[in-house]
């Protein structure tokens, strides 16, 4: 079943806000490590920028065609509930936090975000803003940070795999 475009965009603004909140939970959780906490804050701010670009599309009625259906939106709702629960676990380790971030950045949400913001390509400024906050940049930042904070090789392999999968998904959605 298809929802009206405005409703779909509202839901995806909410998803981007939820992603930012997850990263803000990690900021708080790792507040004793200023560098790691700062990294998570940067990730949260990028998610806020994603929400802002989607809000712009919503306000100006710049909707992509062939929007996600209700089933896909419900699936993402459950996905975020699971991630939110894990992000607030007081026993969460840095490695688990990076694993959670990998799942978030490798998820379908980012491919859909890229697709929903294709309407911004008519404005060079908005296109540049989209590129700056694009998914491959998030995964690249996660890889650099994971190495910097001593995350194990298994997590680094997951990140590399996520980067390849996300790039393929994004190209397929275009």
C-alpha cells in the first residue's frame, strides 16, 4: 500500500532524526572519551543535515516518484526500535557501537535517503550539501574512526563490506 508522498517524507525525516538520536546516545555513552564522543557527535549532526534536506523536499513538494510502501516503512520502524534499544544499553562497548553504526549506515535507509533527495539535483547548492553528507562519506568516516579507536579487524571487514554494499544499493536505486 502506498502512502501520500508528504506522509512518506515525514516518516523519513523522523528516521533521520532517530538516526541522529542514536548517535547522540553514543555521544553520552562515551562521554569519558572526548575524541570518540566528538566523532559520534559529528555523525549525529550529519544525520540532522539529512533530516533537514528531507524537510526541504517536504516543504517545497519536491517528491521522488516510486516511493517506499507501507511495508518497507514498517520494516524500517522495527529496525530503528532495535537499534535504539542497543544504543542505550549501559554495557555497550566501543566495538559494539561501531557495529551498530555499521548496521545503520549499511541499511536500506541510506539508499532510500539518496533516492528521496534526487529532486535536489536541480539546485547546485543543495546537490553539494547532499554530497557532503552522503552515505559513502559516513562509512569512510566510520572506517577511519574504527582504526583510530582500535576497533578489531572483524569490524573493519564489516565496514569495508558495508561500504561496497551501500555503494551498490545506491547505484541500483538511482
